C-alpha cells in the first residue's frame, strides 16, 4: 500500500493506493468530512480509432448530490491509460460551504497527488 498526500487543513487530500496482482485500487479522501461520494471504474482498451492508442471506458456511481467524480474520474482514467490496468477510485472530499477558491486548491492538490502517484507507480509497474 502506498500513501500520498498534498495540502493542509481542509484542503488536504490523501490517497491510499493498493497495487493488486491485476488492477489498481485507490481511496481518495480529504476536506472537512471524508466519505464515499463517487466510485469510478476505468477499464483500459485499444482506441476505436487507432488500435495502437490506449483509451479508457469508465463506469461511475455517484451518490446523490456528490461531485467527487470531478476529481475521481480523471485520476482513474489517467492511471488506467498510463499503466494499462483496471483502476478503481473511491472518492470523498467535502469542504463545508466550499468557495470556488477552495475547489481550485483541492483540484490542484489532487493533481499533485496524481503526479506523485504516477512517479511511484512507474517504478513499481514497469
């Protein structure tokens, strides 16, 4: 299991990553209240337009009123495409009365976590 984190206080985002024999399972959480808000399953496949390019088919389950897909889906799809592994992201990041600035900082922190994750997983999966 690998642990990645970025940000402070209500903007802190943490990801627990389990690399399985076949697949990657990520729990992404943070903010004022961690929870399960969205689950994304990203499945790599050859592109329909160019078989030499890896594309991704994703399935998403959102709990009512949750927008965690906005950070979970890009993460799941990027890792599935990069590593050719089925990738599942369960995400729950909640900041009470979040402003647009709060959301921007959280998205930046998720991006930092994703970049660190890719660097580490490149050494593990390749």
